[in-house]
C-alpha cells in the first residue's frame, strides 16, 4: 500500500532538496581536499568540522522553507474556503429569487401584466448578478493561469473606456447618474483589451456608491511615459483604515461602501493591472467620494 500524504510530501520536498544539496556540497569540499593532497587524518578532521555545521545549516534552511510553504498552503486553503462560502451565498440569493418568481408565474399566483413586467425585470437583474459573478471568477482564473502575459491583442484607451461605459450604461441610467469622460489627451494610447474589465469594475463600484442624480468622472492623461486613468465617484468616501483592504478579495467594507456581489470587482481590477505591469491605488479626495487611479508604464501602453 502506498503511504504518505501528498501535501506532506510536497512540503518535505524543499527539505529533501536542501539536504541533497548540502550532501553534495560537503562531498565536493572533501573531494577537493583529497585532490589537493591533504592527508587522510586531516580530511577526517575536516569532515568532522564541516559536516555537522553543514547539516545544521541545511536543517535550518530546510525548516524555514518548509514553514513558508506550509504558511502559503494554509493561506491558499483559507482563501479557497472563503471563496466557496462567499460564492455559495452569492449564488444562493439570486437563484432563490429566480425560483420564487418562476414558481409564482407558473402557479398563476401573478398574472397581471404590470406585476409580470416587474418580475421579468427582477429576474433579469438576478441573472445579471449571476453572470457578473461567473465572469469575475473566470477572469480571475485566467489571470492566475498567466493568460494576460501571453496576450497579443491591443486596443486604445478610447475603445476601452467606450466599452466599459456601454457595459455600465443601464446601471447608471437606473440612478440617473451622469458619467463625464475626459480622455482626449490619452484617447489613442494603445493598451491591453483587458483594461476594459478594470474600468468596468471601477465604474460599477463608483455607480454603486454615488447617490441618485450624482456624477461619476472618468479621466485619462499621459504623463512621464505612462498613462494614468482615474475613476471618481460622489459617494461617502473610503475611511483611511479601509484603504489598504478594499482590494482584498471578498472584502466589502462598512455599510457605506458595501454592496451586492461577491466583493471581487476591485480585487480583480488590481490583479489585472498588476499583470499588465501597472499599479492601482486610491487617490486622496478632499471633498468626499473616492478616486481610484490606474497607471500603466510606457512599455505596456506602447509595446
């Protein structure tokens, strides 16, 4: 019967490799001494001095590697459990809504046109929530698989912003929001089409947190060999203590900044931007609201 836990085997592999490297290094040292004509007794004394110290060094290095690998594995397991928990919740809510409305229609509980139209709109919203969640998960999987690094397609900042605005038009119209785009300075700058998802997620976040009849601003500028794109909302702002956590997967913040969805939008935006060699951050805003800034280096915007 085969023995050993596969995870334990993976964790012990660095220690075994370090031990093998240490043995080879010790053997090489002793071999060099022998080739140099050192007497046998002196070689034996050298072995007694070198090998214990080498063994201790290997043990310490191996244990540190083992500990780090175990910590990474625990973090991955925790993130995986969080993913299952959050996604299960965010799948259950719209599915339960869809099922209830479908049963009401099927059983004739509702049959008047106004109510049916309302049900259809609510069902469409539930489906959109499911599609958005699946899209975020698929995009995250592609980023983890390194799909962005090997991508060769190109777009322009104007095309990216236009596509993101079109995707968010319905959400903005429901709240009667104005979206002002000022991108002329960098409109023709080339970029990855993946930036569309970044801008879309930032816009969706801004729309969610901007009061009805408010304004969302999108700007893009060229500066010092890079392109800087910002999305600013008119919401309540982000507390300083939350600024470091808004890009964490599944984190939704306090009631003022929380919303529907799995909390993957900003985390996904950050992963995509970093995969493109850029960075994303929160700019300080003096009059309330929040401004997210994406900066891509020249080597990304001008391949």
